[in-house]
């Protein structure tokens, strides 16, 4: 998709749960709205260390990941983060690449939000139009 960016909102999913259960006020839910690059070559959400810290996300394990240049190294995997794009959302873990210059919106969150990369118009679009279908197999 080139370098087209999409505005997304990332929210600490643990904070959402804590607020829902009355442990913290809604005003304490940590969230960031930022530009992300849709990248079907990435398997999940990729964030940098600054974003992880601003959202207060803990690293819960380390995973081996390969980069576009073919190198493989270990990166942190966070606790769940809620990803919102327009009226769609999904919660999942993020891979933290400490000095990543771009936030990457990978294949799993795209699929989970029923989105595809429209290469002609260089934007995200709903697979089933404006209606988000939750598919169960």
C-alpha cells in the first residue's frame, strides 16, 4: 500500500476493563490517536517503545520475529491493546520494536476488523462495505 497512513486509536485494554469494573475512572484510561501504516506483511500490530510506555502496556513475553530484511530477533509482546479504526475495533497483543519509526497495522487486526487494503485508492476499506461482519467459523 505504499506509505499511505490511516488514523487509529490505541487504548490500554486493561484500563478499559478496570474502568468498567469501577477500579479507575474513565478519565484514567490511557489512549493514543496516531497514524499507522497498514501492512499485510506484518502479522499483528507493531508499536515502538514510546507508544508502549505512553499506553502503560506491560511486556508479557518475548517472541522471535523476522523483519523485512530477513533478519530474525527477539521482541517484546504486550498485554492486549484495543485498536480502533473508525467504527471498528479489536483487542490483541502488539509486538514492540523499540525504535520503529512507523506503527504497523498488520494482517491479524485488519482481518479481525473485516478490512482490506484497497490498492487503487490507497486506503483501508471494509471487506463487506461499511457493515462490519463478525464471522464465526
